[in-house]
């Protein structure tokens, strides 16, 4: 049986839902400001799309990179991010190297939405 990717799927709507859920996980917009990393906003939008295109659209790293105009390595970094490590990093407040934060948040947000455990 042939799988037809993306027919009738609202990727934009789904990515927006993942993006908003990730902001809720962070504690809301005000908490995002407190992190002083407003560069996370575009990264989080990008990561939300990457996760949706991979999980829902079943697209390859190359297809996602081409569709979003980003590098395949960026896609790979987002998809390899460990949501648990990102949560540990955010809770500890420590500075330093960590997983792709936006990628981990987007993956966690998608997982919660999919399982019906949205922060709400």
C-alpha cells in the first residue's frame, strides 16, 4: 500500500499548536522573557515545524531541510534533542552546553499534545 504524505494536513496549525504548548511548558510568555533568551522564539517556531513535519508528515531530514530552508544538520540537531535533558537544564537554571533546547521543547510539546496531556 502506498503512503501519501501530507494530503490535507494543516502543518501550520499543528506547528502553531506545538509552539504554544512549548511556551506553556516554559511557564508562559512572561517566563520566557525571564530566561532572557528571546532568540528561542524563532528557534522554537522552527523546531515546532521540524517535529510536526517529521512525526505527522513522515518527512525525511532532507525533505524537512529543503521545505523550511534550513540545513540538514539543524534538522538533525532538533530531532536528536532529548526532552528530559532540556527540562533538567531549564529547571536547574545552570548555564552551559545543553541539547538543542527548542528541539527538546518542541518534542516534549508534541508528545504531550499527542497523548492528550497538554499543559492547558
